[in-house]
């Protein structure tokens, strides 16, 4: 059977499309790059080579993205569609391009982002949505984008943003969140202060219509003190509105005198007070969330060092959240060590406080070694102190207190140190000195002299006992005799 001319054309077209050899009219094809920018296109070029990994459709007149618009481009990882007239993203518009890492939809006419519009892009790292007409970002807009690093919402009309949807476990790689030049008025401080530190450093909120408020001022002042680039590099662009007659806008980071009642000294302890706690494995430990806030309408939230799900840990019995906001770790383990962050929110006055507790869990064997070392050191110190006291107060004679007796030739045999001699012979007390003369018998060791060579005396090595009669009134020796007498 002969093929019709129409069938031949379709078959040839299909073969050419599969081969990826044809480049759309007016576009520039270089290897895996397809550039169709600035051609005034109001619809997608056809055909699109399936080998394309970089597609540039910027500066055209495209108004919407239909479902399956990129179905034939499974290798696509970079899509540039800025400066078009796109106002609608259909469900499934990004189907079959799960490898896409860079998406530029800036400078279009998007007013709303429907639910889960980006859920087909799990590998997406950079999302540009600035200079559109967005007024609100839904909580599920960024859901499923676990690899997202940078997202730009600046130059829109956003009045509300779901900061609570950004968490460490949902967006572990996020380092830039640009919401500058929007219409944000009152910030949910309690949701912002619990954002991952990496997000806080890259959270750009300048050029918004912020309300002058102590809690807002505290947060930005604290970020400035820490040197966060999002505040430090745009310090002159952070302004807030003070209501009165007339309504004025002030640069609050350079006009601190307007916030004198906010007590900066107190702010530091409220926003980032760090407490250190050391416990041993297996012990129960309580982490307090106390601060200056008081009232009936207080709510508490905790962030663990490893960003675990607190609710799940409470259900399995590892943690317990008390009514006063404190957190109990029922049996602390080494893995529980780290910084715990608590946030207390007064829902009536719309203010909050944060507190950090640095917990260190020590193993039991470390405890025993530390105890033994400390005990030995303490014992050595006590023994040394006792020896010093004995030396100071239990010596036979403190010569500074002795009154030197008058010189007497009778004791010259025993040397010139009469203080020492008096100590040896234990002179009687004052009561006993009332008697005219009294004899005490003591045993002393003397070295009798022996005649050496050439008539010179020398000391003998034999010591014999002698008895001395002592005159206790005149401190003189009356008579000396050997035991042989």
C-alpha cells in the first residue's frame, strides 16, 4: 500500500524531531543551547530539539504556560523566560522537566501562584520571580523544593509571606530569600526569629512599608550587631512608618533615639540569651523558656540542635513540653548535646522573646575520671595545708617569743643559742619559778672530748647520759654529774 503525501510529511517531521537536527525558525541553536530570545514570539517555537538543556525565551510576548509546555525537553536544566507577559501558570506546566535547576520568570505579569505550581521541579536551586505583580505567596508555593538555594520575590506587591513554611528540614539549602521592595507592613517576628540562621543572614526585607515597632527594631538591631549581610549592606534602605501628624518614614537603624524605650540592654538578653547546661547521660534535664513575658495567652515553640520534629519526639516519649514552656529531656544522651532555641509569643500584644540553651551531655566514664582527678587534687591540698599548720604552730620554740637569758659561763659548753637550750630543757612555768631553787632531771646527749694527736682535742663518737641540776630562777646549771655517781 502506497503512503499518502500527508503521511509522509508527518513521518518525516517525526523523524526529524526525534533526531533533534532541526532548529526552530529564527532561533539560534548551539549544541544543547536553544536561544529564541527577543523574537517577538507570542507562542512556543516548534519544534523544540529534545537535546536542549538551556532554553532562552526571554524578551518575547508569551502570555501563559500551558500544561506540558516542555514535555519534549527531558534534559532541560536552565529555563529563561523573563520579560514576557505571562500572567498564568497552568497546572502541569513544568511536567517532565524534573532536572530543571534554574528558572527565571522575572519581569512578567504574574499576580498569583496557584497551589503546587512548582512541585514538579524537585531539583530546582534558583527561582527568580521578581518584578511581577504578586500580592500574596501561599504557604505551599515552595513546598517540595528541597534543593532550593535562592528565591527572589523583590519588586512585587506582597503584603503577606508564609515564613512559617521555611524550616531547616524543608529547605536545608536555602541561603537567600529576597522580599525587598514589597508592601510588607507588620512582620510575624515569632516566625522569623526561628528561621534557620543561614536564612536570617540572607533575608532581605529593605524598602518595605514596615510599621515602627519595638519588636521589629530589636530584631533588625540584633542582626546588624551580628553583621548579617542582609541588613549591613542595605542599612540605609531599612525604614519604618511612624504614625502621627504628619505620618513620617524614618531610617530606624540610624535613628535609634526614636526607640529609647525599647531598652537595647534588655533586647540582647531577650533575643539571644545563651545559657549553658551540663548533665550526665541518662539524667532527666529541664530546659527553661522563662523571660519577661507573662500573661495567659502565651505560646511556646522549641527548635532542637538537629531540627527534629518536636511533636514526634513528644509522642514517642523522648521529650515533654510543660505548661510553662519548659522542655524536659527524659533520659539525656550524647546525641542530645547542642543549642536548643525557645521562642515565647504573647499572642495578645504580638510580641515575642527567644532564648537559647547550650546543652552538653557528658558520658558516665568521663564523670568518674573527672571525679577521681578532682578528689586526688583536693586531698593533696588538704594534706599540704595540715603540714603547713603543724610547722607553724607545733614547733618546739618560736624564737621570736623567747627572752634571751643573761649570759652565763656555766652553759658555754652547750653553745651560744640559749633559746634552743631553754627549749630543750623545758623551762618550768611562771608558777614554778616562785620557788628559790628546784632540781629537774633531764636526759641530754653530750659529746665528751678526747685527746687527739699532738694534744689537740677531738670529738668522740660515744655519747653517755648525764644529769643536770638546774637553777630555774637564775637560769644556771648548779651541778652536773654522771650516772655512775
